[in-house]
């Protein structure tokens, strides 16, 4: 799901940097409040788990890839702003050190996987637990956070060949439209989402009695 450099137009990633930067500054204040002697090891461990999941990326047709996130567990246990900051820092580290994702596309990845994934998981759980059991609500939080993150990335990429092309109509950046990129991202992420949902249920179910549970 990481977008590499060259796929996104500067007309998109420049304002995305400004928006993402404002969100990151705000989230840092939330992160400082969550840092306590008891929570630091759990935040670090779950961040490492997220890093590992996002590092195992399987390439897909259309220049995309599929991987897990681990963001839902962080969001439900420590709040969406903490999860957003942690995942964004991991994405930046992956882009700079390991070349996973791009520098110019970092804010798109950060907003898509970090911000949207975190808040989708958090509020999905809050809404669904009014109708379903805790087990199902946790599963749906992990599942839907993965799908919505993939959908946002797909929409941003799919817009490019329609908005940015040369005089002959050739795409200047990402070349594939919605008909290719949406199924290429969403279909495999259904499988990933199932795994993410199960992981969220197991991790949050095990840890919610040990840390400050936000759900």
C-alpha cells in the first residue's frame, strides 16, 4: 500500500504535506499525554509489530503492494492520535532508511494508513459495539480500517491519470485509472483485512486489561 516516489503529482503531495504536518503537530501533544511508565513498553511493542507488518509488502499489478497495518490495535488501546503519530513515524523511517514508500508521497501514506486507519478503527469499534459483541466489533475495527486505508490510496492514485496528463493524453504520473487500481488494492486487502481483524481481536483482547483501554 506504500506509494513510491513519482506516482503522485506535486499539486497533490505539497498540500498533503501541509495538512499532514498540522495533524502530526497536534497528535504529538496527545502522544505526550499517553506516555507513562506503564504504557511506554506497550506502545513500543505494538509499534514494532506494526513496523514488521508494514515491512512485509507483496507487490501487486498496477504498481501497488499489499501488507498488514497493525494500526487498529494501537488506536483502540491508546487512542487514534497516538496510533497516527506512531504509524507515521514508522512510515517515515521505512521511506528514508529502507526505501519502502516515497519521500514525496509520505504524507499520502501517512494520512491514508496512519490517520484514516486509526480513526476508522477507533470509531468503527465504538459504533459497532452498540450492535455486536466485543469480539465482532474488534474484528470489524481491524477489517474496515484496512479496507478504508486501501480505498483512499486507490482513489488518490486512480484520480491521477484523469487529472494529470500531457497534450497527447498520456498520464504524467500514476498511469492506471479506477478500473485497475481499486480492484488491485481492495480485493487482496479483503484477505489482509480478515487477518488484521483477527489480530486486533487477539491483541486488544489480551492487552485491554493491562493498559489504559481507549475503546
